[in-house]
C-alpha cells in the first residue's frame, strides 16, 4: 500500500557507503508514513479491474476451463503506512 515504487525500498540495501545507506533508509522511514495518506497507493479501481481481467483472460487462453479464484487483499492499518488504509 505504499505510494513509492517497490524498487525504491528494495534497492536501499545497495546504496554505498553504509553511512549514506542509513541516511537513505532513515529518510524513507520518515517520508513513507507522511505520504501514504495523501498519495495514491494503488491504481484506480477501473484500471485494477482491467488488469485482473487481462490476467484472467491470459490464464483462460493458456488453460481453458481452469478455475480462477480471487480474494480481497488484507487491510494495512499501520503507523508505517500513516494509517492510510
């Protein structure tokens, strides 16, 4: 549910030297809860539905008749995400 790209968070470990990495990690930890409530964490519902339908159609094309099961994502209510959800 973060408004920041996943790669931004995951690539922090490659920042060198360690002192700069700590600075970047601390900055990310500071900015994340402040931007989560005001920035969009997911695509608009109609776009999400379109992506899910494209995925379902691709699965049906490759394996006709295979059952497709969907579930709702869990709700993220945490200080790390600024209680945004």
